C-alpha cells in the first residue's frame, strides 16, 4: 500500500465547511496494484467521496506522498483514468492530527 495525504488549506466561510472543520490533512491508502500515474486522482476521488466541501473555491487542495512531495507521474496511456475504478483503489483513513503526519506541511490556517 502507498500512503497519500490530501492537504486542504484555506478559510471556510460556508456554515457547513466551518462546522465540518474542512481544512486539515487527510490520509488515503492507495492499493498496491494501482497505477502510479493515478495516485493523485485516486486520492482526490476517495477524499471527495468522504469529505463534502460546500465552497471548493475557498480551499487549496493538494495531494502529497509520505515525504510531503507532490505526485508528479503523468500517464502516457490515453484514457487510463476511464479504464480503472478510482474509488476501488483507495481507502479513506481519515483526518490526521499534525503530530501524526510524517512530514512538515508548513504553516496552516487555524481550524
């Protein structure tokens, strides 16, 4: 399994996003058989399936590996995304406290 972290930064103004405390870091486990070039898309698909965000424009969302580095692999196979079930290749492990994250994500907005 590969760990991916969805980092959500920003200031929520919509009541639902404030109540849900959306900004934070979320861990996604990616299946060992998943194509590396789809890690970022798998993580985002699984994240959005579990975390509803009312006002996406208020947040910056990035996906990084366990070292805090962005996934940069790009698929050379056209339409690879349409050939796999992204949701079945990832597992939502939930929101992580800063002390449980294996890398420094820098300054964060208070939540």
